[in-house]
C-alpha cells in the first residue's frame, strides 16, 4: 500500500514501474514477458526512433480534435484497448474495470476470447465493444462465443490470426509453479473444455468463410505483418486489419509493428482500415503510426499496468494521459485534427534531404 502511494506515474512508462512495485513477480512477468530473447518486444519500441516528426509553426489551432471513426464507430481518440486474456489476474474487477474505463474515455474496449469475465457481464457495463475470437480446436466453442457476443451487442469481431501455437515465454515458464489458477481459467467456456484447445495449427484462410456464416458483424483480422496477408485479408472481406506481432509474444525476431506498417498501408490503399498495436507508450508514438497511415492504435500492456495500480480509474488515467499527450503533440506539431496527421508530418530519422 505504501509502495502504491509512493509512486505517482506521470507517463505510461512509469505506470509499468508502479505495477512492478506492487505485483507479485510471477504476475508481472505474465504481462511483461515476450517470446524467447525479446528481440521483437524491444524492436516494437525501437522502431519509433527511426522516424521524426516535422512540425509546422504558427497554424493558430486553439484546440485540437482527436475524434475519429473506426469501422464506422466514432471514438473520442485514435486509441483503443487491445484484447488481453484473464484481466482478473491484475485486479479483482478485471475486464469490468477496463471496459468501464474505455466507455468513460469514449473509446472501444475489446473483450478477449480468453477473458476472465463473461461476455454477458462485460456487455452490461461496456460502451462500444468488440469481441476477439480465437479459432479454437473445437470450433463449436468459437461458434458459441461469436453468437453470444453478437447477441450482447459487440459491434465487430476481431479474429486473431497470429497464434497457430503459443510463443514461448521463458520467464513465465520458470515461474509456472507459482501460477495462479486464474491465469488459465476462462470465463466464456465450460470448465475443463480449454485444456490444450486454444491453439489450432490447422487454422487457415478458408476458416474465414465459415466464420462469416456465423455473423454479419464486421470482421477485423489481427496479427497481420506481411503486405500479402493484408491483401488476402481484404480479399476475404475483412473490414479492417490490425498490424501486430502480439506485443512480441509470438514469433521472436518478427518485424516490429511500426516497421511493417508502411508496406501494409501501401499494399492495401483504400481497401479497408489499417489499425496497429505493439509498443505504443507516447503520444508521439501514436502520431507516427497515424502519419504512416494507421487509422488508430491499440494499447496492450500499459492499460494492464493502469488496471493493476488503480482498477477502473487506473485504466482511465492511462487512456487520458496518452490522449493528452497526443493532443499536446498535435498542437506543437501544428495539426488540428486527424486528417491533418498525414505523411507530411513524418520523416525518416536523419537530415531532411530531398525535402529541403
Ligand atoms: C498479458 C497479455 C495477454 C494477451 N492476450 C491476448 C489475447 O488473448 N488475444 C489477442 O489477440 N492478443 C492478446 N495479447 C496481445 C495484445 O492484444 C496486443 O497485441 C499487444 O499487447 C500490444 O502490444 P503492447 O502490449 O506493447 O501494447 C495479449 C497481450 C498481453 C500483454
């Protein structure tokens, strides 16, 4: 408790330190960890440094407008919550707290397939929300989830396609003896049905046709890195894709999300919305992705640190901190609205060269 009061985070990176100080190490590691040597985890952050912003002066914007739309839904800021499993590990209100915070911030909450709270309970407190699906080995589990989520008002279905098997998190493996049971207890499936059932290496693009027969919800595919996969996603009728390497938790040495973004945007121009996640911690990170063509970004670990430190208010504080940074940085950059955050706002690190 003393620890909790001592540390007053002033930015998202400090929220991680505050959470580290108060969480049991085995729980902190479940969230913080990445695959193998953490090459991709680190690359997600390092990629932002390859780009610089090119501000315009004296534009006279007395306020900046952060509103945008994603898949037809208006949100108050271009920042949403990424799907994350078992949030009750971090706070007893778990997904209920995160969903309520997203609602208060005017943005979208994404409920994970492996959540620790039921679809029905989350729907009762959420504002606009999406449901994230895994294609489970037992497809009936997936079918049941999609139908329940649609019936309770999910406005899109996010299908995570980067997980034919689980990436190896060695820090977590070392701690396994101390794992809380809640880490593997999923609220939306009948008890016992999950063992070994999450990851199905047989899943492939044809499964999307089957999913489309289950629901008329817009489909968003999460975990795209290769421009060819992005094209295929839109060929299959996806409304949006999420450029993502699962926060560096799946294939280690996979390309950083931001590094994958420009080619994906170029390959799919105008065919659907491109979202992105992985390593977003600063307003300038968000602006770099938007300038490179992303519609909005999703936040993973930072909101979990907020949840651990302060429940619903902690998640809200994280969202508001990042929102305020984006707003201030837009004003400093001479951009008044989302449409002004375009390619002219960003340059590769180094001398300006051909633009002079
Ligand atoms: C503890 C944890 C659990 C996650 N669980 C899921 C999940 O169940 N489904 C999914 O699609 N992504 C999952 N992710 C990945 C996030 O949706 C997101 O891609 C990633 O966290 C973004 O990177 P960031 O944490 O650097 O913001 C999880 C991430 C973390 C940290």
